[in-house]
């Protein structure tokens, strides 16, 4: 539009006119750094000897930025940055609060250790065909999911890490990988379609996709908009992403097929993004609808944890055992969502921290055990304690952690969830959590007895490899597991702050719209 000479246009009503503080750029760094390093890795795709070093360097920078991001959020509260300097809700906002920043940090730690372990698990051919670029782009999608303040961009970042995960699944082009990737792709595309449909309906009802804007408008539209229908659609879509019962059948059909480091990334990180999306959307945006659906979610949670661990008891392949343990852990996190109380949600967040680290470590442990014993089959894998006693120590600590037994990290979130269940008048849910812990002890105790404690079988495969690099990776993950178990207070504090931030969205809204707060 033409402007008369000498006439000044006032942009303050549509755009941010003040310079963006340099520190605010920190919120986009965990997304931008993996994208930049992924692009660099593509440019040097033929120089595979540089790939591991570049990826580890990029993830170290990302990890440090996530530490700075979380420290700033804990000290000063949530902060946001809106792209293009457009005022929200028109500009696309990135938002850092205690929930998103803490999950992004733990996810990056898991990815950093996996990038290190991939030095022994991914050969030159796998690197040439894009393992590290796919990994970096997947982490950009994961970080973007945790840090976006816009529902549609949550969908976009889901697509980024899903497309990257397809590439990681088929890397190697073996028949079982292609079969697993086909099941994974088809069923996740169904979930993605539901997500996109729910997002379209949400935009039709609210005229916005900014989460803070939706949160402040929801009360006024509750009588005229189908918010319960929207909540059910999001529950189904994100429940499928998180592998919740009864839409969890894609996970055990695919997570045992890729390289073990890829399975570690998936099992440790990806399902938690689905749980995060459920927390963000249902707790923060649709709390009355969550109360209406809480009974259904509680039964889904109980079914997911019990059926998951029963599946683990029936498996003879170590990777399949761990896939069902991942599903069972999702059920435990959904229990806190069903309760919807401050302690229940804090228990879910703490369990998400714990599960990201422990499940990544267990898959890497399986890789080390395969390297020592030559197989993943519990029928023949044996004698590992006699040949490598240290593997027994790692296995014991990690298995105690998953079962929720001291001195490891799994104890405290389960204590919080059991107490919250009893306080909420749902002792049966507390019983389900405790029964799952017992069954998990049996399932992983069986693995320990057969693979580690049992004497070496005469017909067992012989393919011993040096476990030094694997032990280094396991140490990097096992130490935080012990620290969280022995000194849980700081982690509980972060989890409680994260839960409080989604239960009371006024701080989130004020960050995006400084002059307003939710009534």
C-alpha cells in the first residue's frame, strides 16, 4: 500500500517493534542447531569419517543450549519468541516453559549418548546412507515439538521427526526392516491424519492455533464449540503416537527391526512426545473435557501398563521384550494424566524423565549384550556374567529402575503416582501401578537369569566384541539414573513446576500476551 512521503506507519499494533533480546534466541537454538548440522552432514555425506564427530558436536551444542534454556526458565519463568516479529497470535510462537525445556534437555542427552554409541553400531554404509543426518533432523523435530507454542506447528514438527524416523527404520534395507517400517508408517499416518483433522476442526472453532490464544478463549466457546469431540480426537491421535492401548500394536511390530541404536532412540524419546502432547493439549487447553474423559483415560492407562508388561513376559527376543516394556511405561505416564492432580501430573513428568534415560540405556544394554553373546534370543543368550561381570551391574541397576525399585530413579515417580491415586479415591489404579511393577520385576528378572546368570550354553553363538565404548555409553546414562534415585529432590521440583505450569495456564498466557491473563 502506498504511503504519502513523510508519513510514518505505526506498526506497533501488528508487529514487535522493540529489538528482540539476544537471550530470547535461545528458545530456537535446540531446533536450529540440529537442522544446521544435519545440512552440513548432507553436504559431506561421502566423507563418512567426519559424520560421528559432527553429529556429536552438534548435539553437545544443543545440550548446552538446553541447559541454558532450562536454567533461564527455572529462574525467570516461561519466555517466548514469535517469528517474523509479528504479534501473536498471528506470528508463530516458540515457547519455553518448565515442561517443554526439561523434556527437550533429557531427550537431547539420550540422543547424544546414542550418537556416541552409533560409532560402533553404524558402519560406513549406514553413515553414507544418512544415519546421522536423519538423526539430527529427528532431534530437530523432537525439540520443535517440545518448544512450539502453536498447534499446527506441533503437527509440523511431528511430521519432521516421523519422516526422519522412517529413514532410520529402513536404513540397511533388510526385509524385516522394510516390513517394520511399512507397519510403522501406515499406522502413524493414520494417527497423523487424525491429528490434522482435529487441528482443522480446532481452527474452525477458535479461528486461531496459538496455544495461549486457545487457552484464553476456550471458556467462552465451551457452550457453542464441540470441545469434547476435539479432546477425544486429540486423545486418539496422540494416544496412537504414544503407543497407548488399544492403538499400540504398531510399536511391537516395528521397534525390534532397526539397528539397536535406532531402537534406543525410538524407545527412549519418540513415545514421550506423544505423552507430552497429551499433557499440553488436554491439561492446559481442555481441562473440563479432561475431567470428563478421566475415567476412560484411567482404564486406558491400566490396560496399557498391564497388557504391555504381559507382552514382555511372553517374548523370547530381547528387543521385543523392551518394546513391550516401553508400552507399559506409557501406561504409567497416562495414569498421572487420568488423575489430573498436581502430584499425579508431576509423577508423570518425572516418570517421563526417567523413562527417556532408562529405556535408551536398556536398548543400548541389549546391543552390548548382543555384541558379547552374539544373539538377541533369550533361548541361547547366556553366560554373560562369567565373561563380563560389569554387564551384570549395569543390567541390575537398569532393571531395578524400570521395576520401580531402589536405589534407582523409577522408585520416586511411582511413589508419587501411587500416592496421588489413593488421594484421588482410585486405589485400583494404584494397585495396577504396583502390580505392573511386580510383573516388570518378573519379566526383566527372567532376562537377567537367562542371559546373564545362566552358565554359557554349549551351542550359544560366539561373537565376542569389545564392550568398552558400549560401557562408556551405559555409564553416561546409568549415572543420572542413580543420581535421580538417590537425590530426587531437584528433579521432583522441576516436575512439580512443570505440572503447575500446565494446570494453571495464566503464566503461559501472560508470556504470549503480556497484558492479559486467563480469567
